[in-house]
């Protein structure tokens, strides 16, 4: 590794390197996002060919995330596996309970542990970081139950640390927006189906192609699409022709109504109903 870091971050990086160096051979759950890309890069630097990557794919994985993961793994020259995940076949998942991330993570990482055992990997790693402790993330419990290690979290690295280090290392993901699986676009207790996921994926791709900031979400409310876009992009919709293009496209996807969230994009916005329920 090269590149200079400020002293607090440098200490975290040294801890991360020491953690990975002691793991011998690892399988990294690799999405191609900011966190897992940095983790894979440092692991490759420390362990060489003993750092392997695996990407879980299903209908909940967007097309652009699949492409990114494949391309980045090829660029780093790592052995890269695709793990077919069939969580939509599980009623306990597709009924969309509040803890669906726990169900999904338990399913996916059980498969990754089996893959790791097959290839002689002592540990399965994921890219959770210190900031992930601040949001409602039931999937973390599944990782703990399965013994999955989170070196970025253990090294106390924040998202800001990870982006800064990624930039210094020249990783193309350093400023990549945060993404979550497509199932996170569907409100809790609304059934998750392949058709809904395809509508969301196509809608978000279309908005990016129009030049909107990639940090956006299409929330699926049955016959209504609620668009969350960057606040600075909201003014673009004052143009009647662009607005009509968006309405026409989403109606072509099968939506009857297209609405705009005036607050703009907000990570984890669907969790607000959970917080409100707790307060009541």
C-alpha cells in the first residue's frame, strides 16, 4: 500500500493490515461498493492470492452493481466467485418483515461459509464499518451468529476514513454513492416480487441515464413510484419536458402514479415507520 494518511487514520490502517495479515486465507463478501472494495484491496496487498472474493447475486441485486463487482475483481486480479442466492424463494423473506436483512444475511453468509470451507479459507469477511452501528441493521446479528469478521469495523474505520483512504489508493470507488439491495426500496410488509424489483432497477437506471445524481432511490408503493433524488436535482424537474419523459417512462414500467419526495434522497427512509412505532 502507498499514500499518506493523517495520523488517526494511519493508526486504523495499520490495525487493519495487522488484522488481515494474521488471517492467512480469507473469503471476502464483495459487492463492488466503497467498503468491500477497500477491504479487498488491502487484503490483496497483505495476503496476495490468499484473498478471495465472492459476490452474492439474485433478483435483489441491481444490474450495475453486478457489473461493477465483476469489473473491479478482474482489475485486482483476484479469484472471484458468484454465489447464486435464492432468498425470494423463502416466504420468511419475501413477505418483507422488518428483519428481512437478518434472514437474507443468514442465508447468504451460510452459503459463503460453505464456499470458504471448500477453498480452505480460514475466515469469511464483510465490509461493515463503524458508521453501520448507527442505523437499524438487523443483518449484523446474522454475521455475529455465523462468526463472520468485519475488519473495517474492528479497526474502527468510519465511512469517511474509508473514502479518504480509497482516494489515496486510487480506487475508483472512493466517491461511489452508497447502495443497498433493491428489496430495500419496498416498504416493510409489502411483498417482494421479481416484478417489483425489476421496476425499481429499471427506474433508477433511467434516472441516472438522464443525468441525475446516482445517489437516488425509487421507492415502490404498489401503483405509485416515490422518487428520492438529490435535493440539488429537484430543480431540474421544473422543466416540463423532462418531467413528462419521467412520468411516461414510469407509467410504461407499470406505475399509475409518479411522486417526488420533496425532502430528497435519505438513506434508510423506510426505517422511519419502525422508529415511529417504537415511540408510540
